[in-house]
């Protein structure tokens, strides 16, 4: 058995959770926040049998596309500009997926 930890963008979390549930996967959602963009994301916990691991990962990939977004940068470029934000394009979306081996799982 495997435990998939999938960190996804909040904008994708409902869509990917629904798709996983429709395909018979149990999903637990945790609200988390990232360190780079300091925005909210969702960490999904998905317990799967070894033979269904790739199907779950494929569903996550399908429903978590990457896209570009313009964010205000907090960078300061010289004296007198420290109060201004410089817009920069960043890639958002996608997913960070960890697959862990589970030695035992019990539902009570």
C-alpha cells in the first residue's frame, strides 16, 4: 500500500478531489501554505493499493495544470523604490507529489 501526498494549488483542489473520489479513491484534504509565493494550497492524502498508484497520479496530473500568473514582487531595485512592487510572471498550478510506503493501514 502507498500513501500519496499531493500538494496542489487551491484553485485545483476541488476539481482534483472530486475526480479522485469519482474514481473510487478516498481523499483527505489539508489546508496548507507554500513558502515561495506565500499563498494557500491544499495537501491531499490519498491511500492507494500499489496497483492503483499510477492511476491516482494520472488523475492528479490531468486536473492540476500549470499556468502563468503575474504577481507583484517585493524586490527593491534601488533607493526610493522600496515601496513599489515590480510585477513578475511566475508559474503556478501543477502538483508536488510524494509517494510513501505504508506498512499498515487500519480503518476503525
